[in-house]
C-alpha cells in the first residue's frame, strides 16, 4: 500500500531534550515536506526537500532541522525542543516537479513539549 | 500575513443540500489551487484542484470555482453527505516555482453535515 509513515504518532517530552520524528514514504517520491498544524493557523510548512541532499526552509523553520540522505526518508529533528513547538506535525510527499501531483500526507505526530 | 484566507471557521449544512466553502487569496502570483480534506486523527487528503487557466473544475459531487479577478475560489459539494464532515483546507501555489515546493494553506473550515 502506497503510504507516508510517521513515527511516533504521539510524543510527550521535556524542554531541551533532543528528539527525532521519522518519516518514510514507499512511493519513490522525489519531493518531501514537513508541516505543523496549530489552532487558528492552519498548516504551515517547516522544511521541504526536492530530492536527496536537497533541502530548503519553509515558512517556520526556526528550531528545526531536517536531512535527506536517502529518497524514502525525511526525518524532522528538534535539537532543543521548547513548549512553543507543541503542535501536530505532518510529513508529506509527492512525485514533485509537476504542480498536478498533489501531496500525500502521513497521519501526523502529536508532540507535546513541557 | 495570511496569503490564503478561509474566513469562516465552520459551516453546518443539512444532508442532501449544497455545501459552499469559500477561500480568498492575496498573492496574485498564485496560479494553482487545491482543496484538501482532513478527518480527525488522519492526515489531509487531496480532494480537487484547479489551474488559473480554468474557472471551473468538477469531479463527481465536488466542483471548484475560481474567480481570478476577485482572487476567490469556492468548493461546492452537492449533495452533501454526513461522510463529508471534515476540515477542508484551501491551498495555493505558483507553478513556476515547482508548485509543491511552496504550497500555502489556509486555516481550514470545519464542515458538519447533519443527517
């Protein structure tokens, strides 16, 4: 089954404790991206990657890191999480390059930073 | 500064009637628009899209209308069904940047379809 898989689905952590949210897609998509969803703010892009070793900042990249060492994986790293990073995070992928190839989203990771 | 605006946070309609979800944008460079639907505990899923060279795109019960001069688009669902109850996100992009590289979303509208 074609899918985007995020892990974990739920995560509670404390301020300053480094964490990684994994994202993997099995559709051989070139493009991958991370979004956060917050009440009243909708979906905002954190980082995106057009291909292996190619990443760029989205609208809200502060406090986050990403890497794209292989095509299928695009982990989101929070080196020193803070409470304002409490949010619902979504990873997404698409074949890329054509604007009529919509994003496929994972089921989300709900992160709470205390 | 919200470039894609969904000003109504929620909409409630009777089953069988039409649902009209509105979306406005401010960036005149946007030329491709999409609607995504999201159920609780799931990721958004693509619903329908429209290019700025068109003013209407239809897919079954879903039709998206685009009014470029007004920078406004709307999603019509006819007839509405209880299973359509979800959050609907409007999104916009510029095709000349490789559209998906910069997809801007609205805040979303929660649609409730009453049986």
